[in-house]
C-alpha cells in the first residue's frame, strides 16, 4: 500500500526514482504493520519477504552510477520520526530469536562475530529510508536518490542483508528440522560469550510461531 501523496499523476511510473520511492514507501508501510503484532505467527516469513524485496531495490541503487544531488549541501528535513516504539514492538514480537551473530565486514581478515538484534536492524533501516523519503516528498528527488544510494552502501544495505540472513536461517532451521542449539545466552549487551541458555525457549517459539505459517506440521 503506497502513500497516494508520494508522487503525482504526471510522473512516469516507469521512472527509476518513482519505482525506488514506491518500493521504499511500501516497505515502511508493510513493516510498520507487522510491528503492530496483529499476526505474530506470520512475522518471520513476512519480514523475510519484505526485506528480500527491499534489497532488490537496494541492489538497483548500488548498481546505478553515482547519483549527484542538485544542491551542494543537504537541506534540513526536520526532526527524525521516533522509531523507539517500533524497535520495542519488534523486540517483543521476535523474542527470544531477536539476537543473532553477524560479521561486520566479511572481507576483514579474522573478523570476530558480533551480536546484533533484528529489532534494532529494522528500526535503523526505516530511519534511513524515511530520511530519504522526506526529501522525495519535498520534491528533492536527486537528494532522495543520493541519500538512499549512499546509505544503502554505508548502512541500511549491510544492515538489511544481515537481518535477511538471520531470518533466512530461522526459516531454514524450521524447514530442515534443525533446532537452535547454539544460542548460549547470546545477547548484544554481553557479546557472543554471554552465559545462560535460551535454546529450549527459542525452539518452542520457532515451533509455535514460525512452523505454522510455513505450512509445516508440528510433531
């Protein structure tokens, strides 16, 4: 569902900027709807689809030649909308499979994995996307495209890719009947070596909330 005020009828729907803006707006609307928690059983597979589609748009931005904004300095877009409520909603919705391990840069030798949260990732992605959308809605199309391209390469692209990998792994664990057995109390506050044992709880969550929407029968 796209914002009807996003672009006017005179714009060509085949235009690159229109397609990018429409995709980003649709992602924000859809993910915000998931965060409401009305259908918690479908959250993981739905997020898997939405982030996959967003990364297709990101790939188009990454493959595009460098976009140069019309203005030398970025115009002020005003205060950034608060995403704390959305972050907290996803943290509750995805608990205890919210935390996962990720390599910050796979091309840095001997990189150590760091603990991340899908809820943080989603909030960060939406913050970046909304920033560009504010420029787009103000008629600064080149500025919006520049920001989306720059932040795709520097932040929301890697963040979305990492979150997608975590979500894909969750789905794979369920489909391949492989319980999560190495969480070991993983937490972003304590790092990958934190104590505790979440595997039993996580396994129950996956069975109850993820297997059903994927069409799998529980034993």
